C-alpha cells in the first residue's frame, strides 16, 4: 500500500520539473514553496529563484513541523516569510489528500481527522 507521503512525493515529481539539486524549476509555474505534512512525515521543496534568506527561514520553520494530517503549526509564520519577499495569493482548496494555496501547497488529508 502506498503511503500519503509516497503519494505526495510522486505528485511533486509529476507536477513540477526539478533541478538536479531538487529545487522547483521557475519556468514550470511552480509555487515558491511546497510543504507537505502527512502522518508519515514532512517534505518541502523550494523554487530555484527563492531568496536565500527566505529559503533559510522557511527551512527552519518547516524543519520544526511534526508528522500530522492537520494544517502546519507554523503556517502563519510561513505565510509571513513568503509575504515579506513578494505578495502571496491565497486560494485554499481541498484535493482529497491535499489542501493548497497559491504559494504554499499543503498535503496530507488536512482537516480530515483520519
């Protein structure tokens, strides 16, 4: 059986091109930051043109998140970090195993309580 984390990894690979270093390619209309939080673990990706300080700040926040199927505890700080570099547009939607907004994708049965 495929775990939520494995499905998210496969989704990231199918949806956006990646650089050899694992960063999201800018020309594929990728978000600046992708964060996935599932019960099996967390994974995140940065777009290749993301500012170095913004990347470090987001990596610090993402690295403190624990596996869960709920929204990240540090979602608001993540939004503030991205918003300080450039405006973010939020368009939350549920994709079954994922909830997303324009600049941060959140996966993992968010809010399902399962």
